């Protein structure tokens, strides 16, 4: 019995020894929560917001993306966002939504930017949010910039990005460890040379601003030292020469002490640099003038648009009656109004509805017929489904829209005696395409065109039929021009052409059978659209 008790005690001792050794080898798993929080392996750049009708937002966004891509300290993750884009202010107030957004793009940090223009100049601000807690980590801004060209704005953005990076409480990470050999994510481009000594540190605690929540400092401890032996452009290889305890240095251990502390020139100090009263910080509000008020950027349009158009048109009609001849009607200037609506179901698919009403009085074309003046009213309706081919993420970028659905056209005409022209209803399956392209660098002006056809349309005539059968055709085309008025408003004008025609066969129900009839419209319309 004593023998087996001794064997059992020996096995228990060996198991405890093995567990203790594993605990030492994996002590990195006991890293502090704040150290894990600031581990940034990937960054995503969110769509930039501005109040300048998009003049700077797209170039600035592309510039920041390129800067992040070229930085070898982390990976760039594209922000394929869908729906409403949060402004930096909204992100500061909604950490849960930031975490949800970061989870969707699978990035460790999100970089948001906004640019505003006021009477005192341009203000530019960058915010870096951490994915794990959704809180603002670092913020940098420049105010009252007087250089308005894109290159100058990009230069200032580059300076702000450097300031954001300098707020990180470390300068590199351990990428891998094998024995005492390690690979780190900085190299010759960071000014590192062989035989450089760097500190391995652990972030114990982050200190955040009590009002604005960004990080103002950190508590760190040195857990080891690494000597760099071989240096490449973006990677270095070294050996651990000192370690607080076995396994303390592992993958994602932070590295610091690569350079000395430096401060900006006095001319570049801002309120945030000078350490003044936090309530007087330049980023506590975005305001201008004697009676400042905060400006909050509007969310870009994501759901659809509605609009109204007024038009002036020319009309020409013709009906050829056997035994009577051609009956020609015309109106050189008639008014019309159009109501438009679109619903953007997805970034590609959309639903479209349109209603057009016009009043077209004409002279009675049949000699001896009364009344002498005929009232005509035009009604057009359509319900279409569209698929958009985008050239970019913005609604202001070039695009081509394929459309198909149902459409109707009715030209009601007063009856006369003896009877001349009649009321005609055209309907059918409508299909075609329209597109637009910006013609100015700031995307303020655009130009476009459209063309539509109808597949096997039908035509019905009342109160009598000119033939017992007919062959109808409908063609529509036009050119358009648009102007961006604001983030949610645009103006559009178009020159429109349409022709509705039919060829009759058989005798029909009227005394004088017709061989053909046509309606031709040429119009100039203009209107305002609100995008929401």
C-alpha cells in the first residue's frame, strides 16, 4: 500500500511540475486588458464627411487609404460599409455602433475624418477608434487653414496622421518568437540599425481624458530587452537578452524606446498641444463667428429620392383617314408637370415611379367639324425596376442604370362632329438605359442621356376604333444635365423626345377607317430632387 501511495504522490508531483512549466511558457496569456485593447494589426478608413459638397472628401479618403496601405506596421482593411455612415461625433457617442461597424469590416481600429469650411478657413480632423471597446483612442486636428487646394489639404492630413500614430504607447510589435529569436515589425525604414537595443513593454493601464475619452497617457512596465541583429526595410530579427520571466515576450508583445521624445514647433501648437483648459479645446466644438453654432455633417443619401419637374413642350399629331385625308394637330407650347420617386433597395437595385400630366389644346383639324377648339390632356405613368452599374461609392459618381417595367401613355381628346381625331391609350413593357457622368472635378455638374423602347406595345382607341387591328410603336430618348446643390439636393434639366405611332388594318367601328396615327412630343423640363 505504501508503495502505491508513493507512486501516486510522484505522479501528482510530476503533473504539477508540468503544469507550472506550461504556465511560465504561456505567461503572455496573462497580458493586461489594456495591453490587448491597443493591439492594432489592421486599420480601416471610413468614408470621409465634409460640408463642401464632396470637393475634398473623396481625394482625402483616397489619400488616407494610401497612407495606411504604405505603413508596414499594420494591414489595411477596406471599409465595405452599407447604409447610413456615422459622423465622427456620432461615433464618439455610440461606442456600441463603432464595435458593430468594426466587427463588420474586421479591423482592429477605424480611422474617421471630416473637413469643414467656415468664414475663418478650413478645419480638418482625424479620429482613431479602437474596435474592441468602440471608444475614441486618438484625435488630431488643424483649424483655420487658408490653403484650399487639395494638395495642401493632403499635406495637413499627413501631419495629423503622424500625430495620431505618435499617440500609440508603443512603436512596434513582436511578430513571432522561436526560442530566444524574435521577428519584429519595424526595420530600416524606421531608422533601425543592427545592434539596436529595444525595450519589450506591457501596457498596464490607459489614461483617458475625462470629457473627450481619448487616451492622454499610459502606464507601462519593461518586461524584457531585445537586441536587433539583422535589419530589412520593414522587418528586423533579434535575440532576447533579458526577460522578466520565461515566456513573458511572445507574439504581439509591444516594443518601445526606438527614439527620443520630440515636440512640434511652437508655430504648430494648437489648443490640444498647449495643455489648456479642456473646455476651450478647439475640438470641443466646431464653430465660427461671433455667435458660433456647431455644424454636424449630414449623412449621405442612402434610401432614395423624390422630385418634381416643370416642362414646356411642343406637340404634333397626325391621323390619316380614308376619304378624308390627313388630320394634323399641333401646339407650339404646352405646360406639363412630372412627379418622380425612387427607392434604393440595395446599392444596385432600385424601384422607380413617375407620373406626368400635360394640357395640350389644339384646333379642330377637320373642316366643318365642331367644336373649333379641342381640349387634350396627356397622362403618362410608369413603374420600373432598375439595376445600377456604379463607377464609385458616391451617388455623384458616374453610373449607368438599366431599367425595365410597365408604362402607359394616354392622350385624351374631346369628341367632335363629324368625328376627327380620337383618344388613344398606349401601354406596354418598357426597357432601356440612362446614365450620367460628372463633367467638373468637384462633381458639381454632370451630363447624361437616356433611351427607351417598348416591347410589343398595345394601343386602344376611343370612343371608336379606326381599324380592327393596329401595330403600335413607342420610342423615347433625351439628354440631361444636372447640378449638385447640396449633399441632399440636386437640380436636373432635360431635353426630351418621344413618338407614339400606330398603323391600322381593317375597317374598325368608325365610318372612315384610318391607315395611321402618330403623336410627337418635344419638351424641355427642369426640376429639383431631394435625396434621403
